[in-house]
């Protein structure tokens, strides 16, 4: 996988923006100001591609039990975030897309009704 693919996929979703709120190395994707994905550019450059994604706690545990490349979220709430170690090449592109979609959907579901309606109109 390539960082440009991750970036393009995240940005293709309604209401998504990208920023570097922590430093110049951590790329964060937000929907209406709420974070749903982040990745460290330095790790990509080092060949250790990974991405942090929000996840339903029960599903997070299931994924971690099923895939060695899915770990508790690095520097994140371990109950609600997973780190996908993409450099291990265990997860298919379709699986990563599905997990990005899941993360985005969780964040959208928690947005105020007016923001969810705004997304529907984009």
C-alpha cells in the first residue's frame, strides 16, 4: 500500500479534511473536525507503514485476535482505536478500506444531527 492511496481514500469521503495538528509528521484525517484516522509519515518513510483507526470496542478485540497486524491504538485510547501494521501485508486493500469506512462511520454517527445532515448534502 502507498500513503497516497490512504490519503486519497480518506479525502474522498464527505466532509473530510487533512491536517498536521500535532507536528509535521503526523497526518490526521477529520470529518467535520473530528478525527477518524491518523498516520505517521516518518514510519512510512522507514518502511513501517501503519495507520490508526477508530473502531467499535468489541470489533477491535475480534480484529486483534484474528490478525497479528492489528494492534491496540498506538498513543490512543486502546479500547476505541486500532493500529494497522500495513507493512506486514496481512490485510487486503479491501479490508483496509472497510476499516477506514468503519472508523469514518463511527465518527459520523456521533456528530450532531445538523452536521450529519450537512454531510448528506455534500
